[in-house]
């Protein structure tokens, strides 16, 4: 059992976008989120036909990548520095559980990289390549 995302990530609601993390290895993180029907953004995206904004799916992938690296490396903050090849294949609807699988590609020139895939019931709904850097959270 892995610590809750609140114990590892600096994010808090309404922008903490992971409910749980079920796997962390040197090369992979698996996390999930159920986007509840009462989420504030559904009021405007889109009235009468709500779908999860793609940017929220990418942010959840970034949080999963950060969780994996912070879980392994300790008290830092990871800042997202790049999103490439983002694709949104199927709309995510209220109440659906999204599973995020991040392939951690390791550091390259102080940049941490990952390939992320989001699925609902095993069907790919989104994907992206992400990069980020560590920033110390220690004062001094």
C-alpha cells in the first residue's frame, strides 16, 4: 500500500487530481481518479454534456509522474516543464474511473521524463509525454 497522494504531493483540492497510487517501481507509476459528477469544472465544460477537460487528464499524469519521483527521492517539488504529443482519444465522463500509467524514463540533463497513458475500463482515453524538474522545498 502506498501513501495517499496528499502525503507525497504538494497539491490540494481542488487541484489534487489523484485518488490513489497503486504501484511505484523504478520505471512505472500507476494511479487513478474517479471524476465525480459534482466537480466544479463540469458546470462549464460543457453544460448538459459534461466531459473532463483534457488539461486535467494531462495534469493528473504529471501528478502521477511527480508522485513516483518524489516517493523515491524525498522532499522536493517537481515542476512540469513540458508536454509533448498529447492526444485525447475518447471523452471522459462524470463518474468514470481513470487509470494513469506512467512509464518513467529517468533523468536526462536534470529533466525527469515520462510517457503517460490514461485509460477507462482498459480503453485508452489520452496519452502524453511529460518532462519536469525538481525544486528543493527546504528553506535555507
